[in-house]
């Protein structure tokens, strides 16, 4: 492995600088780093091998805490030790913030398969069934155990905020957006059919989820060290949106507008992660929802260099390193690619460098480190 400057020995995070650059108020001397989600297997490797830490495993094979997603007297110490490692990772890798997301339980059926890229060979990948979900009728809607938001749901958020190193901020959101949870509960095929045959049911489901997320966000916005809501909601795929732009405007974007308004009222920013080709709704997101930044860019679908030219004077662009390049390039070629993105996108601010999507288990550690190290050479 080549000699790297990461992990940093003496990090100097500056969340106010990060936010000023994202708003276009400050020209970057060094381009800030950003990530959406980083897989546990990569976290573990770096914590154990580069940070000299002791890994505490609190996740089961499906990627959730053993015994559920609630803190109990039995798991509290282990969970907080895990988040100590988590905070240390974001700090020592040169980020200005810690990003974390959780959600209340939305029971739904998933399909599981072994994660063949997992370095430890212990975890599984999961995805949702395409056809139907737990809600297919009004009777199902009435019987569904909708989650209730409680103050105890934010114990981990408060722990992170209380243990952030000086200069760092906290970024969070309700894990999964309103569109994603609607698909989980209705099923994608059933959602498409219901958008024609039973729009009232779609409205009822989206409104119930929308209210839950709104209530959740209001709790998050009470955290003093929270600086941004960074919500994920995948609206598209390689060629277009997953449902019609008009249906997104009718059922989903108005809720995102409410979330952005809540963030802005409290003096925070609202970032959106959304995969796919979203050309048809980008003006809605910028002018209607009023997002402050966009994440998820892929070559051949939504290249970050094109987005910089089209939208870079109105919103900040987050990430941009194509996942295929991050996975398959040798580190020297990846460095040249990362440098080109920085040189073209960092001009004038409103840009942070990182992966074009979340960082999954199959990203080589050397490539992730090369991307970060190249950014820190500014």
C-alpha cells in the first residue's frame, strides 16, 4: 500500500467552512470531503488496521443491531462503543461532519442473499420484492403497525452530538425517503398499478409516511449540533424516473418541500441523495423543493461535470466519483480522475468530493483511501 496522509494524525475539522463553501460564500482552499453511507466492512478494516481500534460488532448478518434497532440495557454499552469508532473514523479520515441515519421500524418483507464482497464473509445483502408489499388494500392500510416517533428514538443522535470532536458538525435524516418507503409498503408493481386504479390509497400511504418523516425531522432539528438534513430518496434509474414526473410532483415532492422548509426555518440546509436520471424533475427540486445540494452522480447517467455546468451556480454538488471507476480503476488512474473532478467542479465552491453513491463493501480499501488522499492534497 502506498504511503498515505490518511488517516490524519491531527485533523482540523471546520464545519462552518464546509457550509460556507456549500453555500458558495467561500472559495475552497481544499475541497471538502463528503460521503453518504460507508459500508461496515470498510469501516471495520480502517478502524482495526489503520486506527488501531478495537471493533465492536453490534450488527447481525442482515445489517441491523442484534436483537433489533432499539437501545436496551443489554446493548447500550456496545452500541455506544461502536459509535465511538464511527465518530473516530469520520474525524480521522478528514471529514468536517459525521453523517448517520436511522429510522423507526416499518415492517416489510425483504429478500436476502450472501454479500460475496464482504471481507469477513458474514453479512447479507437485502432488497425489496418488486410485486407486492404488506399494504395492498384499505384493510391492510388500517391494520399496518405504523411506527410512532418517541423521544427515545434519538438517544444515539444525542450521543453522537455530545461526543463530536471540536469543529465537527452532525448530519442526519430519517433513513429512507417517502418514495422508498412507499415502494417498500406497496411493492413497486402494485404502486404502479395503484397510481392508475387506486390513487386514494397511494395518497393515504404517502401522507402517513410523509407525516412520520416530518415529525422525525422536527426532532432532529432540535439537536444543536445538527447542521443539515441529508435525506435519501431514490427517484430514478439509468434513463428516467421510476414513476412519472407528474406523480412525483403530486405525491412525493410536496413532502420534500415541507422537509426543506423545516430545515431552512431552523437555519439548516437540506441536501438530497437521489439516484438515477432526474432531468425531468431537477427544476422542481431546485426551484420548488428548494434543495440546497444534490448527491448521487454516475458517468453515463448523471455525470457530475455536466451537473456542475447546469446547476452548480444554484445548488451544491456532493460526491461525483463514479462508482465503476472507484471500484475498478487502479489507484494512480483513480487519482487522476479524482483530480480532474476537483479541478473542474471546485471552482467557485458549492462542491464537495466523494463517492458518487454510497460506499459499498465491494469498493477496494486502497481505492477509497486513494480517493480521500488525493482530495487532501489540495
